[in-house]
């Protein structure tokens, strides 16, 4: 899970969503009405299609799930579930792109709250997941830094084996691309350098590369990269960092 930037809604869709919310607010059975309107919006494709395009554009990699970062995002997920707050059904700030595993099989209607009533799940569009989650690169496992991090790991199943193994593999790919980028730079092979960057940016598990970039500048970086000390200098290169974080 990585930090994402949510764009503003185009005027035509921004004007439509409050009208749908008003229909829900005026209904006697708000949850049932919300579900019906959301389904109708999908059939008519006058609401879901533009929302999906925006979410796909802000998703990591090639339209990856905003929770696990692995599978393709197939669903518009309601961060705060429709069943708990039907008035947020058409709230753009409540929409994330998720894969069916994260959305339908794991998260579902789970939405734990802290004692003060604030959400215990990390919203990657309003906060930095790395404030709550620490990724151990060698194992591909997330360790919770906060209560919110622990709840997010649990609800989204962030440490299921297919994900931890995928992150370990993603780290290998990043290191291979860093080797290729370094060799290409030595001979001024700009096309090869660009290809190495695009390979990293296009693969699943964008969180792995971003964690590596952050850890390279953190205290104790030498220990984290003790098996690949050469990678530290590369990950600290300003030009490369700008390209990988773009």
C-alpha cells in the first residue's frame, strides 16, 4: 500500500453525485436505496465509468488494487462500507480501486473504529501508509507501526503468502533493474536507463520500490541493505529517485 493522490472530479460527474446522495437521504430505507442506486449507476454507465477511469489513473502500476498492490483493480470499493454509511455511497472521497479478493473476500463490510470513532483502516489517499506500516524487504512481510497499521494488515490480509512471496520477487526485480540502470548509465545508454525505470514502475507491488527508496535514506540503512550495499548509492541518486517516484 502506497500514498496516492486523488484528483478533483470533472464538473459533469461532480454535479451528478450530490443528486444521487440526496435521493438516498430522502429515502425511508437508505441502505436498500443506496444499493439500488449504485447498481443502477453501474448499468447506465453514467457514473461508474468516469469514476473508474479516474481511479485507474491514480492507482499504482497498471491499475493495481490500492490495498494489496498485486492484482488488477476490478471493483470500485467503498472505503467506509455502504452498509454502514449509505450517505457516502456516491462520495468521491470514499471510493478506492480494489481487486475482488480484497474487496469482496477480505474487507467486505469490515470497518474497525478506534475508541474515538475514527477509522482504524489506512486510507492511502488521505495519509501515508508508511506512517503505519513497515515493510520488511527480505521477507515481504508488513509489520504494524500503529494500531491502525495492525487493523489494516488484518482486514486487508496484507501478509497472506501470495503477497509476501510476490513482494520478495518484486525486490529481486527492482535490484536487477538497478543493476541494469547503473550499467547503462556508465555507457550513457539513456534508452536502457529509461527501460529499467519503466520496468520497475510497471510491475506489481509498487510498495516494495517505495519502501526501498525510503529505507535507503533512513537511519540504519546500511544494515537494511547489508546484503546489497551497492544498491544504497543507486537508491540515493536524486535523478533516479525522481523518476521512480513520479
